[in-house]
C-alpha cells in the first residue's frame, strides 16, 4: 500500500493511477487518511465479497424466520427507549 499527500496526488494523478493497478494508494489530507485509489478489478472483487457476505446473512435470517409485525414494533419501540 502506498501513502500519498493530496497535493502530490493532484500533481501526479496519472502516475498514481498506474500505481493503483498494482496496489491501493491511500490519500492523506491534513495528516488524515481520507481516500483510497484502487484498481477496478480490486473494487469489483471487494464488491463481490461484500455481496456474498450479505447474501449469506440474508439466507441465515430467512432460515431463522422473521419477526411478526407486533414483534418488529416492540423491538423498535424498545430500541428507541434505550437510546432516549
């Protein structure tokens, strides 16, 4: 992973586009990491991974069953009371 200041990124964007094809480029502004430039291939891989994870979570929730309308209302009301 490469770290670069925002000004450097702006001045040499084409260079860092090439770097991002091989490894992520972390952009820093005022000493904070604010963005990551990565290849489209890596982005698509991460998106597929995320989709697969949430798909499995949805299947598990479906297997466990759903809350009834009354149970959902009770859960939401209890959550609001805890936060208040």
